[in-house]
C-alpha cells in the first residue's frame, strides 16, 4: 500500500498517510486546523525504511562465483 503525503494550504501542516490507491484522492482533514489537505506526492516503499543496500567500503567484496557467468573471478 503506497504512502501519500498531504499538505495543508491553510496552516502548512504536512502528514503522511498509508492509503489504498483507490482512496488516494479522498479528502483528508488537517490534524491541526481541520481544513482539507492537498495531496502532495506519493512515496513508495517508505514503510520499510531504507530498503536499498548501501554499497561502500564496509560492504564485503564479491567472492568467486558471485559475479555470474563470464566474470574473471572463476578463472584460475
Ligand atoms: Zn491545517
């Protein structure tokens, strides 16, 4: 289920809501002033936090066979 971000044009309050795609355009009342909020954008896969692995010096280097066929790792 995608996360949608809503912003209040009245007071500037912003919030994120987990909603089904079918209900994305349904009005959302501002938690602060009660005015209808405008949908800003959809943020996908934000519920799981950082899903992409961080590649850097800390990550372990690929071992033999990890690169797939055609890679020189498997060669003697
Ligand atoms: Zn508001």
